[in-house]
C-alpha cells in the first residue's frame, strides 16, 4: 500500500484535528451546554491554547522548517500536551477523592466582604463532576485525549526520523 502523503504529516494532522475537536467540545459544553468549568478545567485548556497554534504553524511550514527546528517545535507541542495529560489525570484524581484539589477549587478564602458578593460568579468545585460518560469524567477524557495527541506527535517524529535515515 502506498500513501500519497508521508505518515509523519498524517499523524501530526490527526493530532491537530483531535486537539481542535477537543477544545471546541470543551468550549461548546461551557457556552452551549451550560457546564461551568472549575479552576482546573480552565487550566487544562492552556495546552490547547498554546499547543494548537504552534502545531498549526508547524503544519503550515512543514516543508520549509529546518529539521532541527521542526523536531524542537514538535517536542514542545508534545510536552505541552503531556502536561495536559498530567493535568487531566490530576483533576480526575481530585474528582475521585484520591487527593485534595487546589484551594482555589475547594476553599472560599478568609477575606470575603458583602460588597464582593455582588460580583461572584458561580464557583464549581474541582471535585464536582458535572458530566460522566461510561464512568469517565470530562477531565478523564482530557487526560486520555491529551495522551493520544502526545502519542500521535511522537509517531510523527518517529516517522520523520525513519524517513530521513
């Protein structure tokens, strides 16, 4: 079987599409579905906000980047999504009660005045699961999807290495 495109670009493109669908789903669940993100939910979005634009740039400049720059950029994106997998796993552990979450998610603080009550937005605890599918929360799915993106990026790097040898 022959492919018209190199497997490295296909794997990187799949990683981009998977990441894009995931962050759009998270934003859709918030703005359309009405789910309120907690502090850890918002932090889990950062690898997508930083990694996807960099990965898009890599895909756009695919054949124009020096190979060393390509590897470094791909490693940075993979590291960002590895951080995202860690955050998703940590958040899942907080939801299951394996360890405590950050105080921003679970505490209210000491200095609360009556004037501040007018400005309060609904606060969702990091240990509160708003949605589960097949027993896995959205944080759990984020950990799995982020790990899949890392795997696809590492495959792209391995395919590139094999092709260049």
